[in-house]
C-alpha cells in the first residue's frame, strides 16, 4: 500500500516505514504528524484518486528531528556591470517516519494519535581527519630575522657580476 501526499507545496509517494525529509513542520521530535491532503491511495489492485484530495484518507507519521539541509550557494551576476552577489541558504527541514496509511480516518484510534517516546536517531560517526605530518621544531630565530638571514645567504651564494664600464659615446665633430 502506498499513498501520494501533498505537504510543503510538494508531492511525496510514501508507504509505511518510509523516512522522508519534508519542509519544516512546527512539531517537536516525538510528536505525531497528520497528513490529510492525500491525493492518491493504492491498496493492492485498487486505486483511489482524489479530486483533488481524498476526503476521508489520512497518513500518519512520527517526527524524528528538525534540521537544516546542506548549504546552497546563490550567485547573481550581471556581466560588464561590476555586479556580483553571493548568498548562502540552508533550508529548514523535518525528518518524518510514515507510520500508517488509512483510506478511512474513522479507523484511527486515540492510541494511534498518542505521543511516543522518541529513541534518538543515530547520526553517522564523523570521518576521522587524516593524521597531520609530524611537526618540525620551531626555529630558534624569530621569523623576520630568519627570513633576512635566508635572503643574505642567497645573495652571498650568487656570483657577483663585475661592472663593465659603459661604452663611450662618440663625440660629434664641430662644424666650422
């Protein structure tokens, strides 16, 4: 059995047990979410299609967490006008686990709508950072003094070019 629901301006094809990220709902983790804008329900061979929604159908879900999506960069540019703008956006989302799909909301009991104790969702462990190379001992001289000494050493190593006298300019003869 699956259903197509409408929430947050988007349509989702869901079945019991699915976990999906939808536009933010104003519910805390552990609360029940009710989706009454059901567009379609398929149960085995029968398909019920709403015009635009099914009147008695309802989908129930459990709110797992509220979180922010990954950052999306918004870059605007107008060529040859020296206009560039960069903005970032992180969409607020809610993670919901679908618990039940019912074509007739009279079958839903108060027990189905009762709040549940939420088991914390395990987040994947962060990837270990690569080991940093062994640190070299700090130089004994301050950075500026060390840079000057290095420059002086380079200059001493260069062979100095001997100055050649500039070629003499020919003198113009005076006209008499």
